[in-house]
């Protein structure tokens, strides 16, 4: 028996994952177990039967092969030896302790400093060894180091270990059969040792420091985006929500703000429904507290993310109204032909993010047409393509308003009346419209304007 136990230890320590082979059971091994129990005057049934031992032993290598060589330790060897002599309750205890070592290593590899930040509890090299198995499982699932299924399965293993293993022995016959011990080992091997998809934590303190030190280079930005992508959902959500808060903080400089928006927009799939919900809630907190500076910054943040549609209609109206007023101010100022393009481009970008609030449609159409037809001196050549795209995207309601501007808009009416070039330009804008998109109630006006009959 001593020689076969030594062979088990050697097999575990010397063979690779795919080569694992445990020694065969000799017939005299079974006789030895019977002789020992007889000598002590206890029933042979206090340990597993010969058939159960043989069945469990034959299938054991398949499950040990899933355990990394790092954990093929004396502890795992003791598990094998306990199983081989029918002490299934002891094998369970050794298997569980080996699994706990692996879970602690998962936490350490993730980063105890980072884990402490996410879980809001102090975790150091000393304290990680002191937390209970139950608490360790909860920490691992919160950090996505084990899945929900893994947490459920390992929690069941913990209950079995606490109630039926050698760690808390009970009087009576062996209560764990071969199927149960193999199932226990299989669950531990499957969920406690697999590290292929373990997330890597982001050291948040280091990240915030670098974020605020200056403008990130492209490679730096890519690095941190990749780190955020690799971390667990809870930390990722926290980071992306906090970036919004830093951006909206008036104490943040422009470089820090550019870093925040750069990180968020480089990997759009990180903006999960949960993250967007957090951003909306944070924005509404600013509104509720009357923090106007943060509200304005937050609206800009949503705009840069291409998420204006998530804001209320009132806030969307405010954003469009400010953009339109800035374009009108530039249009009516000196050097408008040179200054209009960026404002026209921004308006186009806004219109592509969300449907226009009903309350802003008339102002939107009137401003675009006013700028597009220009004045007696001309139209901004560089801005014109943006106006053309905006007009091409007009829906029936906007088309109806556009066709009625010669009658309803004093400024458009005046320019058409006194400047022939404005009439020509207005007709060119009408020709952009698809005839199939003209509302039936506006067909007559449309035909008149195309024919040059201005009222």
C-alpha cells in the first residue's frame, strides 16, 4: 500500500495535463482495507466499497487532467490517496482546500488593491487568507472570476464539504458514494481552476492619476481602453460612469476631458445598457441638484457619445436651439462665409443622432434655409454641402415648413423678394427634395416654386 501511494504522488508531480495516468489498483489493496477494519472491529462499510473505489479511481484522471500542474501538490496527492483507500469524505476535504487555494490565487492575480476598490473592503495578502470560504466565493463572482453557474456549483460543494466531509466528521457509515465524490471533484476542477477567461483588474488610482496628468497619446489610450475591456463588468461600469463625472467636473481641464471622451468613444461596445443607464441617472442628479455647469457639460458628453436620444425632449430642444442660435449669429456676422462651416457641420451631426423635437422643427428649417440661400453676396461654399445634406434629410413636416417659408418667414421672404441670387439658390434647394416626399397639401406650392412663381 505504501508503494502504491508513493506511485500516486510521483504520477501527479511528473506527468503533464494530457499524459496523466494513475497506477492501477492491486487486489491486495482491497484485502488490506478489510484487514485494517477487521483488526479494529469496525464495519468494512465505514469506507467505500471495492467497486465504488474502482469506479471512482478509473474516472479520476479525466478530472484531474483539468487541474493545472501548479496545483498538483501534496494536498492533491492526499486527495487521490484518500479516494484510493475509500475515504471519500477525506478526498472531498482535500479537493475543496485545493480549490480554495486556486480561488485565492485568482483574487491575487486580479489584484488585491483593485479588488479592494471594487468590493469596497480591505483585501491584503494577509487578509485574503482570513476571509471565509463563503465570502471568498462572493468576492470571486462579483469580480467575474467565476460565473454565476460556477458560484452556484461551488456553493453546493461548500455545503457538502461542511456537512459530509472529514472536515466535520459524523458518526456512522460512509455517506458519500463514488458518483458524489467524482461530481464534487469535477465541479471544483471546472470552476475553481479555469483561468482562461479571468478578467484583469484596472488599478483605478493609477488610471485616474494618468488620466489627469496630461493628454494621452494614441498608444496610451489604446492601452487603457484594452485594460478596461479586459476587466470585469462591475469595474468597467464604475470606470465608464466615473469618466462622465470627471468630464462634467468644472475642476477638470480640457486635456482630462478629452481623455475621458476618448476612452469612452474608442470602444463603443463598452457602453452597455447598464452604463448608459448609469450616465442618465448621473445626468438627472445634476438636474435635480440644479448644477447648471455639470448639466451643460453632461449634455455635451452625450452629444459626443452620439447618445442625444437618451436625453429628455426638453434637453434635446435646448441643445438644438443653442446650436441654431450660434449658427445664426455667425451667419449674420462678418466673415460668415469662412466661419459658418463648423457650426453647420455640428448641426448636421446633431440631426443624425436623434429625431428633432417637435418644438424646434420650425426654427431648425428656417435657420438652415436662411443660411443655404445666403444673402446678396453669396452662400458659404464650404458650409453648403452640410446644408444640402440637412435638406436632403428633411421629413414631410420639415418639407412643408420649408415650402411655406416665402410666406411665413420675414427674413427668407425679404431675401427672395430683393435678391435674385437668393431665388435661384432657394429653387436649387427645392430641387434637392424628392417629389415623392412632398406632402399632398404642399404639392401646389412645390410646383409653383419650381416654376419660379414666388408668392
